[in-house]
C-alpha cells in the first residue's frame, strides 16, 4: 500500500480511508471494474435471442473494444481469474453464481435448446468462448510495442468465426 500511495502521489492514509487493506482494494476494484463495467460493456447491443454467430461476434467485439480501451480493467480481469480473492469477493458482496452475465447464460441455454450448439455445461462454454479473447488481448497489448499490430477488429471476427464453426452442430 505504501508503494501504491507513492505511485499515486497520495498519502497512504488517503488510501486507507477508502480501503481497509490491499485485499479490500483489489476486491472492490475487481467488482467495480470487472463485474459492473465489463458486464455493461460486453452486453452492449447484445440479446440472448440473437443467432449464435451474431451473438458471439457481438460479445467478442464488445470485449475487444472495452479491453483495448481499458488496459487496467484487462489486467484486473486477468488477475481476478486466477486469484483466490475472487471467491472472497463473491462471498463478501453476496454475489451468487450466475448473477452477472445472465443474458449470456440465457443465450447459451437457448441455443442448446434449439440444438444450434452441442449440450455442454455452461462453464465449458464460458471457457471455449471467452478464454481465447483473453489470450488474443494479451497479444494485442504485447503488439502495442511492436511495429505491426496483428490483433485487429477484423482478426477478432476471424477468430470468433473459427470458434463458432467448432461449436455449432
């Protein structure tokens, strides 16, 4: 917290006024940035009633636009995915499984019911559909310091198409 205060050019006391400790700060930032802002961003113009292809492409482009403009949020999301603090955050804020991103869960369930996609547990679909986005975004940020950016909006659509073709029946 001392180092953070120095980097933020504020007194450590200022940080402790807002946050109890480092864990509290990370949990609150994760909830505010990931669970609130990211959810709103990724669900922009999305409907569970969309065709599977259209819905997945919409989600991928929304994720790309949000994360490419909010590297700090991308870093928090990456941190949160592997942090034991995530379960603590869910418990301390009484967040239940599926409380966030409900339209995506409904989208998957509808397409399983319509036999557009193979029936598999939601968490498998979450991994298949969204893990590649995070790897591609890592490449996007890595390529910001290289001469040519290989991760573009068009490339995201191409990658989404590959995933879509692999999932659809």
